[in-house]
C-alpha cells in the first residue's frame, strides 16, 4: 500500500479571523493571550497550524468551520493499524495475525505510550489496538488524548487488557474506545472488528 503523504495546513491570523467570523484583531488577541497556539514567521506574522485551530475551537465550544475538520479525516491512513502493547510476544503475534488476515493493511508496532504517541503523529493510523496497562503513558490517558486531540485524526480505538476488572471495559468505552476485548484475545474477533470499522470509514468517506 502506498504511503500516505501528510499535508500540513497553516493559516494566517487573518484567515483564522475570516473562518471564525471575527475581526483580525480578535484572532491576534487570542494568540497574544495564549488561547490560540501560533508561531511567528521571520517577517513577524502569526501562523497557526490547522490542528491547533481545531483544538482551540473545540476547547471553547465553537463551531469548527465546514471543511476544516475534513482535512484531518482525509489525512488519516485508513489502511494502517497500530498495535500498542508492551508484551512483545503478544504484540508480534498480533502483527503477524493482522498481516495475514488484513493483508492490505500496514501494521505498526509500539511497546509503550511514548512510542505510540510518536507513531500516531507520524503514521496517523486509522485504527489503534491499545493495551490499557502500559509503561510510560497509561492506556486510559492515551485513549483520552487520542480522542480529544484532533491532530491525530480521531482513529478507531480497540482497547484490550488482561486485568480481570469489569470496570476497566466500562471506563475505556466511556473514555472514547470504540471496542473492548479482554485477554486472552480472540484474534479473529479483533481482526474482524478492525475490518468492520474500516468498512464504516470507507462508507463514510464515499
């Protein structure tokens, strides 16, 4: 599968103002007051990444302009799955299983929360198979971060755990997970769930 190329969209303060229906000075004040993250060009002009603009709008309960959020949907690789589990043996088994059952998918691996964050930003997979009990960054926190940060493109999350606590499933689903599996895993069921979500994503984009 061809590797997707991420398109970086950057706005000027004036473009942000026009998108949000405010005057230019209001957008500049948002930036100067630290509400809206921006960087400065060598010429002293403000520039804002699209993901930072969407995050700002979401945090303030403001409407995201039509077409802006679609940029992230288009940028997600719906043909890629990221397996996040510090159990190297299980991680490798899942990769081999997905490679066999979902042969058109690219399968990436992360063994802790920090590596997962890097790969999410770099590869932008449409599907994340996420263990809850992770070193570095807790699976609960990572699940919330993935779902709350529009910069990740809001992929589908399939959570999993070996912890024998029913409340874990309820908590993960409440935090944004789209599906939950207890260990030992039913590998066929996990792969089928990814395939079902992929079909939904494809139908939605059609």
